[in-house]
């Protein structure tokens, strides 16, 4: 068994951008935080007092087009999933995410800018032991054609995701994430959010995607990708779904030791699966040790990736 220490940021990092749904400018700062404080969001610029919310499944107020966090007074932070994915993907246990607007900036539509900011700030190991949520038994949820499940997994953390769109440029795609920071940084962090031109008017009329553009969204028409540079990966669509899942699963409150599998996944079913897991006290337990992991693992041919299957190791 290998014992891991909790981490935080060594220095502060600041990013500026706009919200993909609100279209409003926002400044976001990542601050170091003490052990056992977890990931927290601090909203400033509200005109009254600042409000803070923990990145916790109980704080989720909406999952329709993004993961929204809030409290009894209402929503506070929208589109939290990409910065959460970067923090969890790089093994950050404790941080304060301060922002002066209602939405995390979309940046280029991926988690890459947040990864760069965290790398620039650096990580600091703290004295307290890291705690993990170990999955003890299968938990499954189904919403329409979407299915998600947690299962025990002896080699750490793993995500297996499959999407299936009735569109010739996407179709059926699968990908596997092995839980390592280098895999996250290399294979998933740069995968962008995507949308369809046919849905644009409907989303605008509903008050969504007001800040979306070809600079922050991979846009698909009936017969082509509208972004001049095309896709960053042949299967960028499913890789982005994996990245979203990493952020949504961070709301469990601690790194997970288990397998998460989703078919036609999204924020709504990610939230439902984590909620179902946490609601069943016999399905999980808190531990302070992660399983010993093999130096080499196996590739995933369906995803076209070669990624050893072992859990995060941040020092």
C-alpha cells in the first residue's frame, strides 16, 4: 500500500476570460489552501457579501448544459467542471477558486488554460494524509438512453466512456482514462467543448451559449467542422466527455478508487451517479491508502490510446 499526502498550490494563479453561457467577463484566481479544506469556490463582486461554496455533490443546483454550484440562496458558480477537472486531474486536493462573475471562464473550451495555470503555480505537499473514496460494490443509474456505473477496481481510478451520436462526423467513440496526471495533461485536458450549429438558435433563445464562438467551442454543422484548425484529436468529442466526467466526479469530495463507466454520458448522469454512490453508505468507504499499482498496464485499442491503468500519484 502506498500512502499519499494532500496537496495544494504553491502560489496563486490568475486567469481572465468570458463565460460561455453568460458571455460576461470574469477574473478567476486559484489560491493555495490549507489541508482538509478541499476545493471551494468564492464568489466576489455580488454587491453585498462574498459567498463561498464547497465543491461538493450537495452543492449542485443544475446540470442541464453545465455543472452549476450554489447554496440555499441560489446558484453561485456555473460551468465549474473544467477547472474542477484540472484540479482533480493534476492531483490538487485543496484550493480556493475565487471569481468575480457568475461563471468560470470558458477559455478555449478545454481545461488546458487551467492546467497551465496550475503548472505555473506549482504544487505543494502538505503534512496530512490524502483520503480516498473506495468503491465497494457496483452502483448503476440510467436516464433515458444514458447509463453510468461505479464498480470496484483494484488498480486505482479508471474512466471508460462511450458516446454515440447520430452524426457522421462523430458517431460512436470510446476512450479510457487511467487516473494519472500525465495522461490527463496529454490526452484529455485539451479536448474542447462542442456543439451543433442546428442547436444554436434554440440555446440563444433559452439564454445559453451567449459567449460561445469558434474560439472556445468545437462547432459541428451537418457536414463539417466549422473551426478552421479542425479537431485536436480524431476522437476529441469523447475525450471532452471524459474531461467533463473527471470534473463532475471531483464533486464526490475526494479522489475515487474505482471504475466509472458511462455510455452516452453527460453532466446530468455524472451527477446522478455520484449522488447514488454517496447516498449508499454500504457502497463506499474512506481510506488513506491507494492500492499498489503495476508499472505497466494495457492499452485501450477502442480508444486508440496506450495508457497504463494506475491511480494518481502527485508529489
